[in-house]
C-alpha cells in the first residue's frame, strides 16, 4: 500500500498502540516509535524503545512494500498490547 493508503487505514481502524506512536517521513530516536522513512532511495522501517534509540527492522526499495511491512508491524504491536493488558 502507499503511504497515503497506510495513513488512511490508521485513521479508519483507530488502532490503539498504547504508548507507541507512528512516524512516517522521518527518523527519530524519541521513545516508543514505529516508523518508516525514505533515505537514499531506500525505505527504512524502524522501531524505538524506551532507552536504546532506533533500530532498523528492514530496508526496501518499494514504497508499497515498505508500508505493507509497516502495517504488519503495527498490527503485531497492537496484538501484543491487547494481550499484555488482558
């Protein structure tokens, strides 16, 4: 999916990620971020934690692949949070 399709899905699905936020178009070392940005024609999917800064999960050339993977990561995080707060 494209970035715009991803953002629409996030808005429409009202996904609860607890303390995590989603960042697209930039890299940040803020705490609890799931994100994606483009750097030198590569889309980089990343995550941050409370203390360790960011780490790259995957690098892909295609925007559709990047946002498909980002969506899967968001859904996994949502599932983890739901199970944690049961």
